[in-house]
């Protein structure tokens, strides 16, 4: 499990468009917004995408000024950890 908390700064006049674009990124969930174009999101690994890829997509989203990683939590996936150990 890989979870990243990210504070996204968008241009204030682009908040709605940025929020809509973030909703289309796999693994991204919008939790709230604040004055000045700030959006609070989490990004999780999915079966097909890494959280890092989601963060890269956020940075490339039109209207985004910056995205700062403010929290990171990682736990090994116990279902796949055994499979990796058996292969070694």
C-alpha cells in the first residue's frame, strides 16, 4: 500500500477545471479545497498505476502551479511480498 498526501496549488480561476482533471487521474481522490486555489488530494497505487505516476500527471495538469508531497505512507503488500520472496 502506497499513499501520498499532496497539496496542489492551482491558479485561482482554474480550480474547477483542475479539480475535474484530478478526478480523472487513476488513484487520485480530492478531499477538499481552500482559498487561493489550494486543493487537498491523496494518491494511491492502483493495480495499473503507481502513485508517482499520478503525481507526475498532477504536475502536468493545465492550471496547476505546484504540487507538494506533504505526507507519505508505505506498507508492503503482504499478498505480493511472499511471491517476491519465493522467486528469489
